[in-house]
């Protein structure tokens, strides 16, 4: 119980800090400035849903993540542009970039660097709690963004989804339990991410995805997240109905992330394994 309570407090502190940060940043950079940037300066978004739904492929969203509250620093040598380019070359269908500063050592600058050197879609991985952040996401050049059902009420979830679509971005809605999945579907989510990591105690169980797979409608894109370490894991979950796989720590903590990604894709990507 002590560990569970401590971990839950970490999540609460992250969200509280994010709300405070957004309140400050909104005063410095008002909505109208972000909207002008989106209208005048940002290229159209790349097709994130299509990248995740390629038939007959193992579609991996490869995540750029320097650190986490539970693991500390994951990767000392963290150069987003270099990592993004190498992961695209290794066969990633899309990228996810952590942009939360205080607990994950990320930044929007990391996302911008990755976006400049790649052609595949990029998901902003953060704690999105305010419409201002959705405008900020598009202004930074991201093509999608994460929404965590556990930290949003029904009205917030629907509002943020609809704003994303107005900006031609389809959000990935993350759930961990059946009740959260039902809420996400009721809000109109079209990309469902099942997080195998319980945010209350940070334990990871692939059975979480396997238990929810049948409840995700066929018309939705199903993504499984966290704890994916082998090609066999991906094949097992693909057979259960998942279209895509979000993988961060396993690849980021490898000496050569591109080699680790190719190993996950093999034998589907066997032509690259000699590199």
C-alpha cells in the first residue's frame, strides 16, 4: 500500500505541476499568438492514424525519452535529432517525444528537433490538460498528442479530442482499465492506447492489454504501450488485435537504439538486421 500511495502521489504532482506551468505559460504566450503561428508558419500535420494502421506491418511508435520518475535517467547521451533520424531509418512507423520538463527531462525543443529531421508522424507525449496545450502542440509541429483518461474528466476529454480534430490531429487516448476505455469510447476516441503500466504503482503487466483487446471496437486503432521487450511480445499482441506498439525504455536504454528497434521488427524487417 505504501508503494502504491507514493506512486499515485507522483502522478498527482505531475498533473498539478503541469497545470501550474500551463497557467504561467498562457500569460506569457496567449492563445492568439499560438493560433497565428499555426495558421501562418506550421506545415500541415502528417497522417498519424495511417502510420499506425499499415496492414501486414509491425507498426512501432518509437519513443524518445531521457528520464522518468520511476527510473531516473534512462539515457545519458540524448540527442533527439540523431535518435529520431536513426529510428526512422531503422523502421519506426512514428515517433513519440516526451516534452514534460520537470519529471521526464523533456522539452518542446526536443520535439521540434525530431520533427525537422524526419518525415514520419510525431506524437507529443505529455500531460495535456488544457486546450492551450493542443494549440501549443500543433504550433510546435507535432502531428498527434497523448490524452490520459485517468487525469481528465469526460467534458475535458471530449473538448480536447474535438479541438485536436479541428487542427487535423487525431489524439491517442490512453487507458488502463475497462472503465477508462468505456469513457474514452463515449468521448469519441478513435485511437486507443492501452498502457500496461499502472500509474498507481508503476508495475507493468502485458495482460492489461490482452484483457482489454476484445473491448476495443474494430473501427478504432488499438495501440499497446509499455513493457514490450521482444519480437514475440509484439506478435502475441498483434494476434490479439493490436495495430501498433508504443515502445520507449527498452529501445532508449540500449547502447544502439536503432539496432534494438530492428531486433523488435525482425523477421518482418529482416532486410535491415545486418546493419
